[in-house]
């Protein structure tokens, strides 16, 4: 049987197999290890080529790669390499399994075992990638297939999170140049690709400019020193704050009006003394709106409603804590230890509780070297906490040692 015949045979079996949803199946055994594996080596493309959803050129492309693209290699198959490009892959996910977040252009996954497909269809030729998404994962959104439909009935195009792979022909790749600092080159390529991708906000259907800072994120550009507020702007700030405090205790708050008050202040005085707090208030209002929506959504089962309410309330409290100058320094802080039940997994623990799982997809840090130390971690949140066994996951871009055992 030829490779193309084997692919066709597998696709035919997939079409006949029963799944929980025709759009995105929830599987019994999540493929955690496949998505969290580490690359074996790195290669470069020797010519412009495509990355496919399957190891066959009859598959569908999920990325177009210019010559010279650095690729992380995870596995070899006759004539093909399973690889991850630094810019990720452009794939489609059914909207039923996504929800908007307060972070502009970013969505959160609401189900386990959610499939990523090369086109907005669950047809037999739209064969899903090997890896899957799980509840709490966060992904960047590129757009929708048909915005006239409700989100639950539409397909959403996303950029895959770190660790998701496609297939490239081995003959289109070559060895990397001698002496290359692969880790630095990989990180630079990731940053460059992230800065040039224009995202799409599921909340308002608007495009987010390439390189725009996410809502609530600190800018990496040189900050403009705050200027004293003009009298009219200070007046609008005071009015917005009064409206916010009143809305927090109101039975049915008009959060749209409260949001408009802070936005008006920012429009008048974007570099004012209270500008950063106004941006924080807009983020907090998003969480208040989410809490109000969950409370009023009659379609949610009570158990699911309470779980989602708890998550939204925790996010609101975290946003409020960020006003404390000591809180905003790290995303997670505590003692780094290995998970005794899952080799290769590292957890940050503080006060007897697990605060986060830490990974380092760039390879910049060898986490084993920090074991037993008290650390502070900054990076990309690739999964929000959903249970004690599935804490927030952070792909570390910066680690600071705060204290270490004697002798280290």
C-alpha cells in the first residue's frame, strides 16, 4: 500500500468513526505528552515550502515557510519531519469551544481534546493535527469564518500555541549553520513573528493592530512620563471612579456606561497620572461583565455556571491585586519542585499550594537547575487554572532566583 493510499484509508476510517462532536471531539485520553515534548534538533528550510497537516503532499497546508526558516524537529518519518515553526500554524477551531477574554485578540479554550483543523470544516479532507487543545489553554485569534453566525456555530482561525506541529518534506530542509546560538535565534524569530501578526478580538469583532500590547499588559517601549491631569480630565476621572464604585454594589450595573467613562478619560488624557489605573479599570470591567453574563445565562447548567463564576471572580481579584507594586512583579512566585507523579513536569509551590506549572518552550532555561530554589517567573500564560491538578501553566521567558538552599 503506497503512502498516499494509507492516508486515504486513514481519512476514510476517520469519517466513519463516531465522535462526540462533528466539529471537535473530546477524547478520553488527552495527548498531553505529544504536545509537551521537547524538540530533538533544529533545521532550516532550503527553499520556500509548505507545512502540511499530514505527512503527505496531498494534505492541506497550515503554514507557508520562506527559505531559511528555522524549524524545531520533534520526529522523523520516512521522507518527512514533524516540526514546529516559530510563528506557529494557522488552523481552525470550532467556536463552541472558545470564549473571549479580557486580553484583546486572545481566546480561552473551554473543552478538552479540541481539534485543530487546516480549514473551517470537519470534512474528511480537513484532517486535524495530532496535538489537541485543552480547557484553559489560551490562543491568539486571527479571525472568523462567518461573523454573521453566533460564535458557537462558527469556525474561528487561530495561531497554534507552542508545541503544536505540522509536517514538512525532509528534502526541503537542511542543517543549521555551525556555531549558531539556536535558543537565541529561536526566541528572536518568535518575537519577530508575534510582532507582525494582526489579531482579531472576539468581543467586538474588531482587528487588533500587529504588535499592539494586549489589554492589561505593560508596554515594553519607553514609557512617556505621566503628565498632570488637566482640570476637565481630572473631573472625568473622578466621575468614572464614582460610577465604578456604585456599579460594584448595584443589583443591575450598567457596565457599558462605566466603561465609557474610563475610556473618555483616557481619550482626553492618555498620558495622565491616572492613565495606567484607568486601563486596569477597563480590564476589571471586562471581568465584571463576564460575571454578570454568566449569572444571567439560563442555558448554563448550575455546576458549570458556578465553576465559570469562580474563575471570573478569581481573575477580577487578581486584576485588583495588580495595583500592589509587589504583586505585579511576577506571574508566579514560590519554590520550584518536580512533580513526583509526572516526570519532567515542574511546579511552583507557595504556602503548601501549587501556584503554577512552569515550562520553557524556548529552551532558554534548564528548569532542573532551579529545582529547590525560590523563584519568580514571567512568561506567556498558555493555560489558566481549572483545578488543583491543572494549575496555571506559564511558558517562562524570565526566571529570577529569590532565594536558594544553602550551598547552591
